[in-house]
C-alpha cells in the first residue's frame, strides 16, 4: 500500500485517486491513534449516521500534546510550544510564521502561522474593529485542538480549552463577562458536561467513550449502518443492556479490553436477521467477548445470536454466570456455533440451552 501511494504522489494521477489517498491517510492516522494501546485520555464520539461510521474528538497524548480527530483530517499540536506537529500523520512543511494575513475587505485579519494563504497553526484572529476574537490553533476558518475565544467587545476570555472542528471538545473553562468561571470540566460536541448513562432509542446514534451504562431500547439500531458493533473504545463501560429485537444487521460484535465492564444483558431476538422466519447459518457473523477482567454476568434471551457462526469468550476471570435462553426450552442462541470458553476462573454457573454447542475449554 505504501509503495502504491508513493508512486501515485511521484507520477501523478487523477483527482479522484488523490482524494482516495488522502482519505486513506486520514483513516490510517485515526486507526493508529485509537489502537495504540497507550494510556492516552480520549474524548471521542463514534457516529452511526450513515453507512460509514466514523470517530471524531480529542485525544490528550500528554499534558502538552493534543490530537484532533476530525471527519476530514487528523491534527496533532503542542500547546506549550504553539507548534503544529502533524496533519494526517505527516509533518507540515512550508508554513510561514508570524505572518499577517488579510481575511476580508472589512479589516478582519490573522496574525500567525499561514500556509497557502490560509491560517494554518497558531495565531491570533482579529475582527474588523481590530479586536481579538480568538487566539490558538486554527486551520482555514476552523478552530482546532486548543485555543481561547474572547468577548470581543470587552477583550476578556470567554472560553479557554480544547477544540475539535470548531466545537468545544475535551477539557475547557467557560467564563462570564466578569471573568467568573461558569464551567470548568469536560465538553463534547460543543456541549458542557458529559452524560455517562446513555439510553438509546431508534434513529441515528453517536456513542462516546466515557459512557458507563449503555442501555438500548427495544426495536432499536436495526439500520444498515449497524454492520459492526465494536465497543472496545468505551473503556469506562460497566453495563451493556440491550432490549428485544435490536441490532438485526450486525455481523460482528466485539467487546474486548473493557476492564470496567461488569454486566452484559441482552433481550430476546436481538442480533439475528428478523426477516427470517427461521434462522440460517451465516459464517460471517461472530461474537467476541475477551479480556474483560471484571465481567461477572452474561445473559441473553431466546433466539438472540441464533444465526451467528462464532462465539468466543476468553480471559474473563471474574465471570460467574452465563445465561442463554430459557431453561428447558429451545432457545436457539448460537444455534450453529461452537462455544469456546478460555479463562482461569474457578467457579462458573451456566444456564444454557443450545442445540449444537461444543464447549472446548471451561474454567
């Protein structure tokens, strides 16, 4: 892949192909950051608004280094040195520092870093009356990563903190016109305060990584955008509760590395193709529950996961209860799957009714 991209850059190709390369770089930068496994602080949203789910938000790599995950770019900065470090995983070249850039005939201007006649880095934004509007990182017309906005008429700070694509995001402080702190804490998507208990109903959904309880109502999340349910980025999640008849189009469920997760409770007829009167084996459907050290309970109602081909439960040392279906009744959970359990747990209570199950390794 890298050789192909280098060749495209060297030889030159169509505009459409160039856009594809840029998109690939953004996705790679985003994936590398989210999957780094390092102890970063994340304030991220996972959007399911169309057929291409995506993350955006802020990642604090250290006290001074911040990364913005945007829809169209990934930006990394150093707040202390006011330095733009990378965009889409590459160092930025050609930036002019301490440059004065006129933005309008009315007198609006930018004083700071400029690239290709646009704000591109740290600087100060002035309005038409020569008053400071914003100081911080900015690319084009959008505030990014970190900065402070002002009440321009009185030249006092209105907000100081982290930004993502022009929205207050991450940690930040809001002031009133007298300089009194109105809010000091966490922001996401321009909203102060973050709801830790999220109840999901039908319709589009955005999930953030700081949720502790995720509750999905009956008959929800059955749209085409839900092909994969990967909650591994929700490091604070303690409870996952799914109602009946949900997630019918999901082919892969991944609950991995969730060290705060304690309970998973799923209703009936979820994670199965509702249009089928009878479940059919689908080799592309899989359930993974791994490396959740505090998980105590896994429960699911009748016919959930009935057409899933893979069920792997591994390294869940605190797991005490697995309940699938209703005792003494045919429930068809993982009807075509082999159930593989791997852990060091010494005590496990199982209530399970599976038509075709092979337990290859039990605590």
